C-alpha cells in the first residue's frame, strides 16, 4: 500500500533534530582566522584539556576575551556528592 503524503500531512508530522535558534542567537557570519604554529598549538592544547571543540574556544576568546572553565559532567556530579556528604556530616555533629 503506497500512500503519498500531502503537504498537509507533512506539516502535521513532527520534525526531528535540534530546534531552531531564535534570530538573535544565530551565528550566521563566518570568519576565517589564521594562526602561526605556536599559537595554534596553544589553542589545540586548551581545546583538548577542556574537552570542547576548537571553534568554541576561539569563539569565546574572540567574544569574551577569555574562556570560561568547563566542568566535566563527572566532576560536577562528584562535587555535588561531596557537598551532600558534607551537609550530612555537619548534621551529625
């Protein structure tokens, strides 16, 4: 049974994928930047240490002048667990 979808059917169907960003948050202006070997190596090291893409590192440096610290999900979870243990320990005292 072959059924062709009408435009109305297609409009009703759910679209998958990431939702669109609002216009004010879209990044639609690409900039090509060249680095010498030494500075490129620094950026790559910073990218690897933080576990974030190189483009994200360069973007944050260009817009903010610094890169915010990236806390890995595992470290965040451990930090919350430790905080909980401290609270319970203080309650016992």
